[in-house]
């Protein structure tokens, strides 16, 4: 399987309270064929993980509500 085909099926969850960072990463990774989910805090991220089962999580460590720790 080629890297492009593998990337097209991979889902990445981006967790960050900064909308600009989420948007930047979404654009960058979408262009490379990844499916993107995003959340603004740890609580939202856990709910998405339970429902969607992402392949990779990119998470900010310091956020409101529930942080990346």
C-alpha cells in the first residue's frame, strides 16, 4: 500500500484551544489526504475518541476545562 493511500484513510484528531492552530493544521493535513477531527479541549477530545477512534491525536498540553495531561 502506498503512503498516499494509507494517509487517505488515516484520521487525525487535533486538540487545541487556539482556533488558528487548529485551522492551520487542518489545512496542512487535509492537503496530504488525512481525515481531520478537531476539539477545543480534553473533554471534547475524549468524546470524539470514543465515537470516532482516530488513528493519531495531536494535542496541546495546556487548555481550559481538561488539558492534554
